[in-house]
């Protein structure tokens, strides 16, 4: 049981638990007795029965609050997962986005991203559908009260889906042609946003059984496109307006032996204990009259 009372401008909480009496002084930014609708964070200072003092920064909350909305935007079709990070969540928490119910999927009494600088709570919810181009309020309600973050969530245009049976790896957008190019296993897939469909893929010459296209890039003027073949150890260069003239440049894999990197003046490791001494003689000058220390 916790009893609250005001003492000398502060608020004292008396917690009776496990047969012990714990006394807390809540350091407030405002007085909840003078302002019953107060919602905010406080820093409890505990004076326990054995006179020990414990300070818990932002360890107490009058009702829910909102620190972060992650993500703060989604496509208008909704259905994505959103997360609120703050204080004062618990069982019975409800969330609305733009006045629409956002079903709760999980509530955490600890940060879901670590490390996190504060002892926050988190709640995850399903983002409802909205109107593209709008910014809406996010509201949290618990048994302790309600709080809102004005215009904290933004809706973008709904996602467009273009199904394709392929193994896409990387892609680029060509603003000159208004086309998207994606590397597939052994060819380049082409998507036309204006036509709303996939176009005929671009075949490449000299593909082999191990071909696996990976990265793709285009020159600033859009006249040249380069594609890497990770599996076939090659680079393809082509003009997107004339893909039939694509060129393949073999890039054979170079393997280094253990001796390729070694200085010719150093002995082989197979010479045994003398190797270390020989290396030291190469690194440090010798003198019969004085000892030379390496410069720092």
C-alpha cells in the first residue's frame, strides 16, 4: 500500500511492504495535490527504514507519457507494427492513432532497445489505416489517465505491390527513364512505375552456372550501367538503351599464398628460434659503444 501526503512543499509516499515502512520523497516539477490532472515524471528519493538513501532518476510517473513514436510514419494502408517508448504503461493500456484504435500486441516494463539511457516502458501496437499526407495525434490511455502526442504520426502514400517470382538482390531508380532496375540471379529485372508492371528482363552475355548478380550502379547521365557477378567473378558494363551490346569483363579471383606478403629480407618461419632474433636485428641498429633506444 502507498500513501501520499504533502510535506514541506514535497510529496511523501509511505510504502508499507513486507512488514517494513519505506519513506519516499518525490521531487516534483509540479504539485499533484494542487494540480490533480498532473501527468509527468518524478525522481523518487527513498529513505528506507535503515536510513539508506536511494535515488531513482525518472523512476515514478503520474499517468502515462510519450517520449518516442517508432516509427513516426507509415504507409496509409496500415498494418505495420508501431512502438511507443515512455513511462506509465501497463495492463489495460490502449492506443489510438488519428482517433482510430491501434490494437496492442505487446507491453514491456523495460526498454526494448538496449542500451537505453532511461528506465522506460514500451508498448507495441498495430498501426491502423489512415489518409496519405496527414499528420495525426497518438493517444495513450491507462487506468492512471490519458496523454497525447500532437501530430506525432505521419501517413505516406499506400504501398504499391508488383509481384515477381525472382531472387532480387539490389536495385536502383533511373529518373531519366523512370524505370527501376534490379539484379536477379542471372539477369536484370526492369520495373516500369508508369506502366505499373514488370518489363522484359535484360539478359547478360557469358553467364555461367555459378553466376549470381549482386550490385548494380549507373553513371550520373544514365548512359552506362555496371553490374557485378559475385558468383561468376565478372563485371558487366552496358548501355540501358542498348542492352544487347553489354560487355563482360572477367575478374579472376586472386589467391595469395602465405609467402606473398612477406618481406624478402625476412627469414621463413620454418627456420625456428633464430627467426625472432633475425627480425630484431633488422629492426634495431647496433653499436659497440652505446645502446640505441627506438624513438617514441
